[in-house]
C-alpha cells in the first residue's frame, strides 16, 4: 500500500495487542513476552484489536511517548499512527498517550499494572527485567485501574492521599495514606502481587502499613527504619474541586496546509465539517482532530503535525488528551460537542449476511420465507414455579394459575419465578408496568417487589420492565402470555374517564385485534394492539375478534412456526370456536371494515440484530455546590475482578442494564439500585439515546444468576463470603491466610433449608405484605455491614451523602434504627425518590480519565 510502512501490512486480523517501538525512525516489533515493558527514552505505537459480537473488528491505535523520548521520535510515531490507520481502512481512533498521564483505556491493556522502565529499548535485547538487588518506590493511584508511577526512594515522596509500594530485595511494603480509598488500596495489592511474582519469583514477604498506626506493629517499625526512623508526613494541600458540569470553552479550527484557521464555534453543528478538510476541536482538557474521509494520507500526516504544533504552542503537551479520528468513526465524546449529531444508519453485517443467504436459497428454488430461524439460547431453567400478583391500592393480590398468564395494559404486576440453578435456589422478580398503568401503581409495584425479594430464602434478583420493552428473559418465565387492553386496578378505573375511549378495554364479545408472536423460549404471546390496519405487519400473524367470529391473518413474511402458534393462541382466546383463515392480500371486505378501512402498514421483514457488546461503568453520587451529581467512569477491559465489594457498578448491555451492588456499597436497597439504573438512563445521548423504559435489573454480590455471569469469564471459586472489604480480602489471599467467612445479613440472604423447587415465600401474599411492612425502616437490604467498620472512613466519596458523622457501616443495627439521626432508608428515599424518573436535582456526569493535581 502506497505511503504505508510494510510493518503494518496484514496486522489487525486477530484480537489482541500489536506493539512497535520507534528506534532511529524505524519500527521494531515488540515480542509478546515484552508487552507492557515500556522504556522511558522511547516512543511506542500500540494497536488493540477487538472482535465485536457483530463480527466487526474494532481497532484502537495509541502512540505512547516516554518522558525522556526524543522529539523526532514523537513526530515519527504520529506519522506512523496515521499510516497504520490507513492500512486498517481508515476506521481506527488514535490516542496520544504521555507517560504519567495515560488514559484508563490504555492502562487497561496491561492489567494489573503498567510500570515504565528507566532506559532505552534495543532490538537485540529481550529485556533485563527489574534488578532484584535495588530498592524501588512506587506511588499508586486510581480506583478502576492502577496508575503506577516510580518515585524517588525518599520520605518526602510519601503523602496521605495515595498508596505507596516500597519494594526491597526481601520484602514488599505497602503504605496506605489515611486519605486513600479502599478501591485504590485493593488495586495496589494487585500491583504488589505482580511485583512478587515477576521480581521475586513468588518468594518474598508482604507487609501492609497503615498511615498513622505505629503501636505494636513490627512491620511499621521496619518500614520507617528504611527512611531512618519515623517522622510525621506533612499535611496534604487542599484540592480545589472544579464544578463538574462547567462547560469547557470550545474552539474549532480548520487546517489549511498546516495553517490553523479559527472558525465560529459558539454553536457547533455537524454541517460545519467538510469531508475534504481536517479540523481541530479544542475542549480544554481534550483536543480532537477530525479528518474528512476524502483527505489523503499525506494530508492527514500534515494535519497531525499541525495538531502537535498547536498543542506545544499552547504549552499543554503534558496534561491534554489528544484523540484523532476519521469521518464516520467518531467517538461518543466528540459527537456530544455538536448539536443534533445525526444517527448513522448502516446495514448491519448480520442483516446483510441474511440477505445474501436468502438470495442463494431463492436462486436454488427454495422459498426464503420458509427458512426456520435459529432457536434462541435458553437463558433460565424452564422447570421453575411462577406466581403473579396484581398491584391494587398499594397491595399485592395473588392471581390464580389461570389468570397469571393474562396481563392488562392498565395494570402493574409483580412476577416471581423461582428456580434451581447449580444447586442454588434463585428467585427472579419482575415489576411489570402496562403502558396505561397509573403512576401510583408503578411506584407501589417497585417498592413492593423490593420488599418481597428481601423476604425470600435463596438468591433474589429484581428487575423493572415496561410493556413493549420486555427482555426475552421476561417472556421465558411464562408458558404463554396474553396482554389485553384495559385494567382491573382501582387507580386505572379512576383514570379511565380521562383517557381516550379509542381502543378501550377488551370485551369478551367485542371487537379486538391481537398480534401473535413467538416462540421466545417456548413462550407464545398474543398482544392486543390498536384496532387499525396500521397495526398489521407482514412479518407476523394476527387474530381479529369481530364480536362472536374470528379471523386469523397470515403475514406474507411469517414462518410455519408462526402459523402453529396461531392454533395455540386461538385455543387460549376462544376455545371450541372455529376461525376464518386468510392470507395477506386475500382479505375479505368485512376484515378491513372491522379495522376501520384499509391503510398502509409495514411490509418489511423483521430481522433480529446481533446483541450489543456490554460496557461496565462504576458510578457514584458526589455533591458540588447545592446539587448532587451522578458520576460514571467506564471500566475498560473489564473482568470479574472489577466487581469490588465497595462499588455499585452498571453493566450496560444496551437492551437492558444490570446494577450490581457490592455487599459493602453505600447503596442500601434494591429499590435504590433500580433508581440508580434510571439515573444512568437519563443521560440518553451518552448511552445511545435509549428509552427510560429500558429494563433495569438489580443484582447483589453473591446472588449473581447465570444470565448475569455469562458476560464475564466467571470463576465460581472467587465467589466467597470472606470477612472484610476488597482490600482485606485480597491481603488475606496474598499472605496465604485462611479466610474467615462473613455472616450474611439475615434479613436478605438466609440459608435455604427447603428442597429445591419448593416455594419459599409465606403461605399467603397478604401475610408476606404485612410482614414486609413490619420490617425496620433502616434495615440493610444489601448484605452485612459488620466487617466494614475498620475502613469505614476510607469508603468511596458517595459515603459523604449520609447526614451523620458516622457512615452506615460504622453504626450498629440497633443504632441505625433508634437514633434520632435520619435512618438509612429515609436517606435513600430523599436521594432516590421512588418515582418513575430519578430526581431532577441529580445531574448525570460522564467522567474521563482522572487527573492528578
């Protein structure tokens, strides 16, 4: 390929990392065994290739600049990154990384830690490793990924806000500043483990030193003797907190032959970017370079050089993030800087592939519409037991077995499905809200569901779902399901006069239209739709109820399995009655008359796309001025180990989201966890513009079901109930101490003594409801707090939300229920109102790479 280095030809075909070092303007490949060992005198190019579930390969290119690297090597690296982008079809995103200011995305490639090595890279050396006879000192920061920097071995390097590692030939000391977080301490232990295995061949002692703790601690005495004896550490300077939502000043430039020309940037619009030009967008802490798709490789190199000149002229080369992209492959953060960025509508490879297969079959004489679709993967055991409650006047009313598979759009229901998985009893709860349900019923359903889940034995998982947005898992707990228009609750009946009379409640002998669909995990469904022709779709089959007669309508794109479902649903809706079968295009006049006349309807084949790749986010609430801010940080290259017990994390799977709550998190109830999910969805632009009615699951640590763990390489042996927070647990494992087991909170996770498959809830729902009402309002719903007291002051900043000088983890259950201080449940209600949407006082902020000050 013209203008592209030969070293880049054929790369990016397999997932993983490819790394090159710049040596005398040449690219030297770095062996896989040496990945992660970067020398401070060099510059590197890193290609990360990821295989998406759609089958598409995503390429991220980073060029890393060591603090002692030559300037000419930096220029070569930026040029070579452009060439690599061209070799990969100009669909990469490029990031400039400087030593000490690396992004979390970059650092995630080298977990558990990334530690640059002093010196230079030489192609004929395989690397000498760390010298085992030298004492080294590192400062560690970061909560989602360890940010490790080697510092001078001196007492003056210590402070109270960071965690430090002093690595001696015979022992590794970990010093935790009194103002450091538990998450940072836990991540630092991963670094300690790495040093022990790689520098000491797994043979050395580990000592953990707490800032300010001296009495009776021989390890502390040995640690301070390394510095010539104990002396107090100076107090940390107060940090100046920036306003989280302060909009940075944005400046837009276009590049004309390396000359940067300012543009009007008061209101940015996508129309301002031309495909034959390159642009610089300066957002203060982040600078973007956007290159049009018709620009040449030589023009792109010139644009990158102009960008480098611009950054250096501003004196911001060390603390600014640089992102380079080509038209059509913009990052979300870049799109957010423009008003009304249009959505890219592209033909998915999955759909294109199906079309090609269909064309081949059609050419060979097969009827394409008769090709059976793949049966979906089973998500949950089919041998469980189902119970359904109607929510009416704030109380759950248990439905009979016959009625529990008939829902109404004006009502709300609580669905409990109990099943056995790997010898454990699981209970899946859904709070289902019909489209026309009353607001008070929706609020009551979520609250009642949380209370009911707290009372069962085994492993409960709760989810809030809305009509029309149900996940496949919801349908899989039913054998069959009919959703009627109308409602039976008192709140709905009161609101009926205020609603339109069009397409009202279903009448047994009236006129109604049902869309028949399935099978989704063997669940067949009939959904009552508006009585108009536009409700039809060629991909489905329908049942038209016209007073005492019935017509079954077969869409031209429907399959034989759809036709079989019609017979099943006819027996459900109108047993012992015959129906008139008509195919699309041969409808009698009275069919259209019942629908109010002919009109246009969809005639396109519905094709299910590939599932989206999941993303993991750590979230917390922080206060600034007089408002609470909901902050999220993406956890890149995530794994099961990133589920820290102090954290509340969100696994975003696009169609649904999971709120995972650690046992020592400040999230105190399942209802609060569901509201955290709603707050996450509020920032619709950042997270794909999805509906607030996206399904939200709440999963607690230790109660993870298989439909959650499938997103991880799950290791059940890590599923322990060890005493303490993540730092204490990891330290015990690292030291080889036999872990003590933590006694779970009896109110939530009581051991089950019943036989598998037998229901565990009280004998009547009324008894269950009244028992729930008697529970103390301050009862901890998400696990035991007994082991968190020692490190309570080091919890995440979200702990500052509590009004008391003590956090919840420092209060005994008795104190929490009798103190005049507001209870934890009261605090949760104030911060997370039990309405459909989160409080308007809470603002959603997406945060990037944390900055040191």
